[in-house]
């Protein structure tokens, strides 16, 4: 094998492993947002801020890395980035080792009474049995918050920010390095194969499934005393283990880059005439003047870059598409949990085992199509537009794949049965539980035999309980007596078990259709990813390549990465029907959402953003077509001028008039778009 090809292959393999490691860390962060939200008792809007800290870190250094990175040792800069990403992953996991034991919100005692098979527990005339009580004084509340470590989420924020700083050199420097030293026709296929490591992420997501369903407190509390399972909205998995794994992976991924050379010879040493012609055409198709690179002069280079109107349209389209993608992928596990009744662990498992392989295959197929048909910039734009439009159509289908809201007494149901057992407005109280002195702040759901969920055994009017832990069952629940036209129900129908009631059977069938549509949509959307990047690379002057990629990442991350998790989370919080209670009092994480409102809010935001992105793709294509026509007219004019000058000046002075007008052509080239 040619030594140059070997070095390119080594760089490609190393870059693929970095892509894998950073994708694992990023996807694990996205997968763990629900667990982090519950562990630190914070709302979705604050989770959006934590998630956006990655983009904030990227923003801090992207301009420096993009411009000066091309003048420094690019592989070593990527290696330094891997070290910083590893440090960020370890810092994210740090709160687990300093925070106290996780105690989930409950109205039941963690420790059962010895030698007791039955107890009169739920419906009492006082609330002395509550495990979590409201704190009366500010001093005791402050002491409790200090003990509980309620501000430890700041470490997660800072760790994610460090990950963003470390990830900065990977994309702009890695892609520009490949594009500089590989054959132009191979760039698309290289960009397609570099994410092939996403296939490996399938096995890691399977491992993640095991980590998530392993309860933090499993070794600290007696197993028989835990009354919740992984489907419960209070369940917190071993969220920190994946960040430790991610940190070690990043350390390993960065090692090869310390030994790679800064520069390579081009793969093609002696380009053919056809290749030379393509290079000339590629340079002339850029919307900036063909002047010498302005080394060390940032402002003029930036001015040249942003005078390219095609580049500005690409930036705008990317920002809108990033908003839709980041918002969707951040809250997709929660969407699957709330709308289709799936546990967070199962949602993460399905995304990792089905959607990610579809994305990987789509990226590779897109690269192969680009190479096989040797698509021009216009051809690449067509491929991206078709891919974007078809994936948007598949997104629209998801609106019709819905399930009924969960039936929760007092939240989604204001009356029950023929006698219409009514509940007070926006309250969980009714005549059947009025004498129980129940706490309205806690969420400890039980599922009645009639398929209705109650917020707690007390609010179901249950008088007695048997069993311990997850096997606990409640009996003589007075709120179920009147469900059948006021007739006294048999005792067997007046009992309830811990946990929310499962969704109806048709919801499982609807969820299968949903997963099929999302997998197909992920594949179709990914097919246009490589071609979209080629449009970006071929629309800028070669000496501005690293700066253009860096600014694209900077603006995309700033406007397309930071805001979406925040405003998606804030709007999703508005659909919450029941908030949890913090250990030290106050509002905690949301325990139950209105699934219809959640679905309309989530999909509505995604549809608006992706619809606008498709419109912008159409405008971009028209601009590219307009530019291409002008370039063809120029080529014809040049050919005509050469032929005319050749006939009039047989002694070889034909090029004088052409070079004389070169500056005019460059200025015209700059102002064509």
C-alpha cells in the first residue's frame, strides 16, 4: 500500500474512534437527562441549560481553534481535545461520590415493621407516617439542602462544558485535514465512513440499558424495602457509570493523534488534465476572490467568508435544522415515556439499537451515492433536499400515531363511573378521601383493579395494606366503592397495587408503528448528511476551509445548540400535571405529564423548525442554480475569448487580455450571489 494511503487510513481510523467515543459520551448525556433531572430534582428547563453547556464550551474556543488550528499541529490539537473531553466526563460523574444516598419521594416507610403482615397505613387522620415532611424553618431547610447536595448539578454543568471545549477541534480540524490530503473524489466516502463506528455504539447502548436499570441505592437499602421499579417516574439509575466509561474511551481515542504528522503529501501526486480542470472549476465556483491567503489576519478573512451569500444561506439553514434536531433528540426518550408509556431504559435501548444503526447506514449510503454518481455541488444539494423533505414527511406521520392519556383520578379524570365521583378543580381531593388528611404534594401512585391510577394509596382511600416493598398491596379503598353506579363493589375490586396502571393494549401496537417510522426517518435523513457537508466544503475558497467549518460549528452550536433544550424544556414543563416534592421541600422534578399536551407541544416545535429548514433548502438550491448558470456563462465567455485571441495572435500572446481582466472577474465573482 502507498505510504500516503496508509497515513490517511491511520488518520481515518483514529478519527473514527474519536467520533465513536465522543458520540458515546454525547448520546449517553442525552440518554441520562431524565435520570439527572430526577436525581437532582430539577425541572426540564434547567436540564436544558445543563445540556446546552456543551455548546457554551464549544462557543468559548471555536473561533480560536478554527482559525489558528490550521496553522498549528492539527492531529495534536485533536489529541489535546480528547484529554479535555475525558476530564469533563470524569467531572460529570463526580457528584455521585460526594452526594448523599438517593431517597426517593414516598409516603410509605422504607423499613417495614418486623413480624408484620398487615398494617393500617394509608388513610390516617394525621400525616405523621410521611417519610418526607415539609420543613418549617429556613435554617433547617438550608441545612437539609447542604446535606442533600442540592446544588451538585453544577458539576454536571461544568463537566459538560469541558466536554464541549474538548470536542471543538475534532470536526473542523479533522474534516479539513482529510479534505486537504485526500483525493477530492474520496472526501465524500471518507466522511461517510468516519461515523461507521456508530455501529459499535449499539453494543454500548445495550450496556447502557443494564447501567440505567441498576438502582443507585440497591446496595444501600434493603432490596425488599424498595417499593418502585424502573418504570416508575421516581426511579434513578446508575447514571454516573456511563460517564466514567466515556472518560476512559476518550483517553484511549486521543493516543494515536500524538504520533501523527502535521502534514501529508496529496494522495494524487500528478493530477490528470481532467482533474486539473475540476480543481480550476471548484476554485472558480467559490463566491470569494481568488487572492492569496491572509496569514495571521483574521478580520479580512472573516470578511471574505461572510461576503459569500451561499455560505450565509448554509449557516441559516443549519441553525434552523440544528434547533429542530437538538430539541428533538434531547427530549425524545421522555416523549416515548410520556406518550407511549415506555420506561426510560427501554426508550434508550431502542434508540441505541435501532435508530443509531439506521443513521450509520444512511451516512454511508449517502457517501457511496456521492462517489458512485460523482455528484456536483448542485447534485449534492438535490440529494440533501430530497432527503430532508422525505424525512419531514415521515415526521408528519408521527402525529397520527398517538395513545390515549393515562387515566389518573383528579388529573386526567374529573369524575368516575355512573355516579360521577367528582374532584375539586385542579385538586386530587374528593368526598371519598376527604377524611384521610392526605398529602397533596407527594407522588406515590397506585393502580386500582378498575384500571385507574391514583396519586397515592391515601388519595385512593385505602384503609389497609399487606406485603412489603414492591409486593405491597392496598385494600378497602373507599374511592373505588362508587365506581359502578354507586353499588358496593366486591372486596376484591377495592384493592390496588403499587405503580401506575399500564397503557391499553393498542398503545403497544401504535408504538411499534412509531418506531418503524422513526427508524426509516433516521435513515432517510442521514442519507443527506454527507451531501450537505459537501455543499458546504465546495462553496468556499480552499484557504478559508478551516475557518468556514469552524464558524459554521460556532454559529450552529451557539444559535442551534444552546437555545433548543432550554425553550423545549420550558414549554414541556408547562404540560406537567403533577410536580414532585424535593427532599428538603419545594417543587422537584415533574412526575406526570398531560401526554396529549406534551405530544402537541413537542411535535409542534419540531414541525415548525424542520418545515422552515426545508423552505430554506429550497432558497439555497435556487441560489446555487443561479450561481452555476453565471459560472457556465463565464466559462463560455473565456473559451470564446481564448479562441478569438488565438486566431488573432498566432504568436502566443492570447492570454494578455484574460489576465488583464482577472481582478474584474474576481470582483464580479465576489458579487454574483
